[in-house]
């Protein structure tokens, strides 16, 4: 092994690059990070006695999976790939342990990149990763079926899946294609509802399954993760108009048109804002809040970006729209949930 020194803020290895060494930290601290959908995602802080760089060496020709940056002056011992592989060949038990460690690190990285879990610290990430079940599914296999209840959500480790609306082959419509790192199936675990879409593999996939009880435990321990998860559920929700609602229009003496909804079964009324009327006509259970917001801003450029969210939140609260209702296990007071969800969604859209 050879000694190498790096100054604070130096990049020791860069994600995506080729390198033929692993390193042992003798002195100093370093940060491991990766590129996520919203920028740089810190993965872990490394200190004396810890190794890094071994994952890419276990697979000849592979690239670095993360960037390592010195947080303070570093003294490292470097070992070349060929020497590392010879040592593993001479000690099969060490190879097995190294491969297991590398797999655990990759799973932890994948969780950290999945938006709801990005705020978890290293210890919680490792505990969560240990509870995941690895599943292999074939191309064309249905993973989640619309209308069924669910006890697991999934992180897509490899492959691609398609999110589909409709219950039969004849009326199916593709809603989205998900790539590795995507989380799906969480909505049914956090609400009292059933699966709101079908998810089918469009190529062989590896999934990481997380049980409802484990997910709720994570959400109970970490407020930021809980809020991110609720935010994600809201933006993926596909609200639908309650049936049997009457729509009434009247024009004021100033020429303003006022639209009011009436539910004759409850003798309840709800006045719509202009954004509310726009949304009401499109609440068919097929479009997400993000879809509705994008369409609204395309035709109402000067309007505030949160107008659609405010309209939907008001309609659900008044009982005129069927939306996601969080399980009591997730949030005790629904009014508090609405405040959190509304604030979180505003932050995304603004």
C-alpha cells in the first residue's frame, strides 16, 4: 500500500470516473456524495479506519459510484486493484464479505437518492436497508394491481416499470415509466385507500420491498422524511369528483361569474374560485396534482403556482372531491396534515 495525502476540499475520487485503487483512511475525515435529481446528495462521513473505493474494484471495468471529498487534510493508504483482487482470490471468505458490504453500500446509496429518504442519517439508512427484501420480477409481470390493498412499497433497483390506469386490458392507459431509484406503492400504505394504479415490469427488474410496519416506523422517527413522503403522496394523488354534485353559475351585476357546487345529499355548498372551476372540470381521477398545475400555469401564466393545490385542498376538505386520506397511523390530526401538505407542495411548485 502507498501513502497519499489530500488537502481539505480536494476530490479524492469522482463519481463516474475510472480508478484502479481502494483507499484506507489513516488520518482525517471525508464525505461521500452522489448526484441526485435535485443536486448533490451527501451519503456518509468517513473517518480513520474506514475503506472506500472497493465497490468499483469488485467489478472490473465499472466506474466510481460516488464522489469522495476531503473534509479536512487526509492521509490515505492506497491499494491497487490487481493487488486487491489477488488478496480476495487467496481468501474467499474475504471476497464474500466484501461483496456483501458492497451490496449493502449500494442499497444505502439508492435509498439516499430516493427523495423521501434523503434526509435520513447513515445509521437510520443502514437499519432501513437491512429490512428490505430483494425481489426479482420478469418482464410483463404485474407488481401492483389497481384496487387491491397493499402492505409493501418498492424501490426500483434495476430495470423499468410502467404505471397504468384502468383495470382491464381494454381500457388501460400508460401514466408514467419509472427508472431505477424510483419509489412506488407508498400511497396505499399511508392511507386508508387501495392501490390507485397498476404497476407492471416492462423489462426484468430488481425491487427492494419495504413493509408497511417498517415504513411507518421510519416515518415516526424522522419528521423530515415523514413530510417528504406526504408531499410525494399528495403530488401523485389523482383526485376525483364526488358523484351527484350539482354545479350552479350566476352572474353578478358587475359581470363576474360565480360558480357554486351543491351536494344535495348533505345539503352542503362550496364556492369555487376561478382556479377551482378550472380544476373541477378536470377532476376525472386520471390526472395528478402536478399534471393539473402544469396545465393551469400554461393557460394562466400570471396566476400563483399554488392556486391549483389550494383549490384541491379546499374541495377535499369540503367533501366534494375524493382524494388521498392519510391513515390515522401516519398523522393523528387531519387538520395538521393539511397544513403540512399544503406548505410542502407550495415549496415544490414555487
